């Protein structure tokens, strides 16, 4: 971006512009296949770690309800990437696309 300011606002307002967030869920039991979750794209990272994408308009309560209904217990939850890092990459990519036109 050659030092150009692409957005000048508060950190909170910047984070609100993210459309989705990816979480890593540490599972209690071994999973051979990723569970089918309505509205949540999933991927097994390994047999105890599930990656789930959650859109901004969704909550995670329904995610946990669906997992619970399938007998899947979650031990912990963490963001896949730092939200500020994710936002920075998104802003840079968007600006590069704009410049390339």
C-alpha cells in the first residue's frame, strides 16, 4: 500500500468489518470424519481438532448445540488466526485488487 492509510477508525470498528471467523475446537474424542454441521463449513485438522468457519451473522451457540446433538464434546476453543492479522491481510488484499484494476 506504499504507506497509504487505507482505513482510519477504531480497532473495534475495524474488527466489526470481518465477515467471518475461523475457530479451532479441541475435541475430547477421536473423530475419523468431520461432523456435518448445518451452516458451518468444517475441516478436521487432525483426529482431535476441528476447524469451523462462523459467519458474522451466526452465533456459536447453535454450533455447540449441533455438536452436542452428535455427541461431540469440545474441550477448548481458540481463534485460528489473530483477528487483527486476519483483518490486515483482508484490507491489503482488497487494496491490491483495487490497485490492479
